C-alpha cells in the first residue's frame, strides 16, 4: 500500500516536473506550437485579393482570421510590422470549377462544383532564417451544381478560411 502511494506520488511529481520544464523552456506548449523562447512578436500584414474574385470583404475576413487564430493559439504579441515572425500574403485564387461532369443528350453538365481558395504566403523568421518560406496553400470544398459562386454562404467562406489558416499556422509555428 505504501509502495503504491509513493509510486503514484512520484509519477504525479514527474508529470508536473515535465509540464513545468516543457512550458518554461518555451520550445513546446500543449497547444502544439514550438516557438523559440526569444520569439515574442508576430506581424501579420493585410492580405490583398489578387484573384479579383470572392466577396467584397474577403481580404478583411482572411486577415482577421489569421490574426485571431495566432492570438488564440500563441502568446505572441501581434505588431503592425517588424515582428520576430512576419507573415504576409495574398489571395491568389477564389474559383468555382466543375469537377463532376455528366452528359445529358448533347449537353455536358456539371453535377458538382469545387470552390478553391488559395493564398500565397511569405513567412519570415527573423531569429532563424532557415525557417523562412514562400508557399501557396489551397483549400477546396465541393458544392452542388445549382450553387453559383455568389450564393456561397459567408459562414462557409469563413470555415474555409479557418482551415486554410490552420494549415499555415501548422507550417509556421507548429512545425507540422
């Protein structure tokens, strides 16, 4: 009985010690990020919509989702510019294309359309330039053929953007 109690206490002590060590060194957190302790800030520039498509507020939606996601999931302070980490990008695609085409008589008709949202991201880590990258990230979602690009609900676009932000976040600070 005494051995079980001591073993349980020792195990609990080790778990607490491990948690303190991991969070104190700043290299890993339980949110999945691996941010060096000397990195305190991030600057996220406003995204431009070079695709010319999408809702009028797409640039604002994408930019705000990036800022909100990093605020929720890191302890980094968001700066206007010159952060330890720097994120800038542009929306390069917001397109609806047919993906399932069926022939009815002499007419080819789409039975399914795919929305693609793509951003080109330039990431700079001023403390570790080996982590810098310039990469395109894409997210897609299928819709029935009777939905056109102007009928896609704002909530759906917001969800697509959140998935895209998650992918970029994982590449920048979670090293996934």
